[in-house]
């Protein structure tokens, strides 16, 4: 069968593989290839046990794999065969040298650009899918177009806005698709070629075209705004705990103003995930580079409040467990950075667990999907932590429960049974405000939500 378009994606991670699976599903006339240097990951993508958990992803991959979606480690061949190449490699925070701890580490991205150049014999469109500092496209154009072969590359920015846990839904009906290019005739032509792909299933009025710099910077700004809302509500949660105000009531009252909106106002133990922190730090670094110190500081405080919220959670546990956790068994329910994913990157649970270990607590971690990742995150302290998939067993003999991920199953547990199996007085620290606090209090628990007056029996 001859395909209408040959599309390649370099990077088979949380973004690359699901995005390409969706393109393959919606565009059966296109051949879509996904390549990665990680052979084990590719093997998993081609097996029944996909390397990531996302609701609806198994079905999507099964439907398309081998039909018009192909996953392999053959990067060079992929580059040779395709004229549209999405690059979705990781862009973590740089851990060394200038900008360490803040700047984006672009080594994977630049390596990919050079590999594309080496293996290209004709003109190509390169699509930035990874989240990148504003003006990266300029650097890419310099690397790619400074070639002696006379090949021309158009660099397009098409940032991804999917959230984990809802990736398939977000890809199927995105709020918007953003496609930025140079405003030159070739740039606009390349942009239109990418618009054409998405127009197979996304309404045209949701596909935004812009200049390439706006597109790159919109992605960093979107994540900064989302994280800022969480830090804003979390900062007020601390004030609620001092004043008998209720953070959920406040979020509802504030969010009903249509100018504010109700999303992303759920107070929590702190936001996690692979991107909020790294993207804001990157934004801070860029602002500092342009001498915009006040702007940098403004955004840096979003991160600082988040770290403070995590720390506050630990200190609150300590204060209410009679100022000592040494030797006490604490059951952590939920380790993923949010529900419906096994991803634990930057999860608040990592910081809370480490804080509790420093207090010499005995930790048992339970999570329906994230225990493998939890073991890796805590590899240096595994001898001080137990991992137990069954939440009832995890809670047996515990002094306290800490709810750190909003998994639906934790709302449905038989807390009477759990209460009986715990050491008394029994405590629940609900870092997600998902439980029925009054009911738990009536059962005998001492309950400590976020941003609400605690319900204590003494
Ligand atoms: P990931 O770590 O899950 O996947 C990246 C993949 O790229 C890895 O499998 C890695 O092996 C591969 N890779 C690295 N260098 C390579 C090379 N030279 N050749 C081939 N493969 C290579 O990362 P991710 O979560 O998918 O994120 C990718 C990008 O998308 C990041 O810039 C991130 O900020 C952005 N993003 C992520 C999300 C998310 O929810 N995870 C959402 C929106 C945007
Ligand atoms: C986030 C953005 O929502 C996506 O649009 C973006 O594409 C992605 O980052 C990215 O660039 O990687 P994600 O990190 O997968 O997606 O998940 P979110 O739903 O944004 O949650 C992030 C964290 O904030 C989680 O720990 C979540 O529990 C927390 N959160 C979220 C709150 O504490 N309160 C809220 O009201 C919402």
C-alpha cells in the first residue's frame, strides 16, 4: 500500500508514542513511524505490556500497530524515509555547568538534529514537539540549514498540551493545537502541511497558527499559568488552616467567576509531574538571561510555594503525631504524581516519603500503578520502605495514613475495617481532600485535610 504521507517521530515517550498512535488512528492514509534509542522501550511498545499506563492507550495502540503505526529503533532508516519529522525527545533540567538546576538540557535535542542532518538526502519539515526554550528553532535552523548538501529544513513549533492520565482524551479532542512557523512563504507552507495532519480530526477553529517564537513561548507560559493557579490556591490553604475558612468552599466561590474559571484550583500536598517544575525553572532561566530579574523571581515563587507546601505537609504530620514519628508506621496511599498514571516524576510523594524517613518513620507505600517507579525513586532508601499493593495490608498496624494521590479507589475503601486494624489514636492526613472527613471523624479517626480545620478527638 502506498501512503499519502510518511511521518516520523523521534522519541517514544509519554508524548511521542501516544501522539503518533492518535495520528495513525485518525489518518489511516498516513504511515506513522516512531523511533527511540531505548530498545527496551520499543520492545515494550511492541508487546502486550506497554511501557506506560494511560486509560484508552492499549486499545489505540492495538488498533494501529502494524497497520500504519510502526515502532522501532531504526532511527536512521526512519529519517531517510520520512519528510515530516516530529521530535519528541526529553528536555530535562540541566544538571551540570552553566544554568545547572534551571536551564533546559538540550543535548538530546541537538543530537537528534545532527542525526537528522546526517541521514537526510532531501528537504524536510522538522517539528518541535518537545517543550523547548523560546528561540530554540533559530538554533535548530542554524544547525540544520548550514549544511553543504543544499538541503532545506523548515523548523515548526507544535508543542504538546496533553496531560498524563487523560492523554488519549486530550489528543482526541484537544482544547487547541498550536502550530508556529516563520512567516516566510516556505515557513507558512510547512506550517500548512502540519495543519493538514491535525485537520483530519480537529476542528479548524481549534488549530491556531502563529509565529514560531509565540508558539514556543506559549507552551512554557501555559504550564507556568497552570502551576501558578495551584500554588495560589495552596498558599491560601495555609491561611484557611489558621482561620477556619475552607479551601474547597473558597475554590468553588472564586472559580465560579467565569473570568477565573474552576479548573486547577484543587488544593493539594503539591503539584508534581515531569514538566511544571522544569518548565518554570527554564522560564526563570530565560528571563534571567534577558536581565528580567523581577519576572524571573515572580515565577520562581510558584516553585518555592510548592516546595513549601510539601514541607508544610510533613511538618503538620510531625506536629500532630506528638512531635515524633520515630518507629511509627505510616502508610502512604498513592505515590503517582496524579491519579490514572503510573508516572511518579517529581511526585510530591517522593519528597514527603523522604521527609518522613528523615524522621525515622517506618514507611509502607501502596499505589495501584506506581510501585515499580516508586522503588526506583527510592532506590537509595529501599531498605527503609515497604511496598504493598493492597491498601488494607498497608494500613495494618499503622499510626497514620497519608493520602498523596487522588486515586478513586481510596474514596471507596472500607475505612471502618482500616480503623480497626490501625494503632490508636489513628490519624488520616488527606493530602488531596478526597475523603469524607466528617464520616471518618465519626468512625474515630483524627482527620487532617489540606486547607480545612482538622477534626480531632482531643
Ligand atoms: P520521555 O522521557 O517519556 O520520552 C522521551 C524519549 O526520547 C525517551 O524514550 C528517550 O529514550 C528518547 N530519546 C532521547 N534522545 C533520543 C535520540 N537521540 N534519539 C531517539 N530517541 C531519543 O519524555 P516525554 O514525557 O515524552 O516528554 C518529551 C517532551 O515533551 C519533553 O520536552 C516534555 O517537556 C514534553 N511534554 C511532556 C508531556 C508529558 O505529559 N509527559 C506533556 C507535554 C509536553
Ligand atoms: C501538565 C499540563 O496540565 C499539560 O497541559 C502539559 O502538557 C503537561 O503538564 C506537560 O507539559 O507535561 P500533567 O503534568 O500531566 O500535565 O498533569 P496535570 O493534570 O497538569 O497535574 C500536574 C500536577 O498538579 C499533579 O501533581 C496534580 O495532582 C496537581 N494538581 C493539578 C493539583 O494539585 N491541583 C489541581 O487543581 C490540578
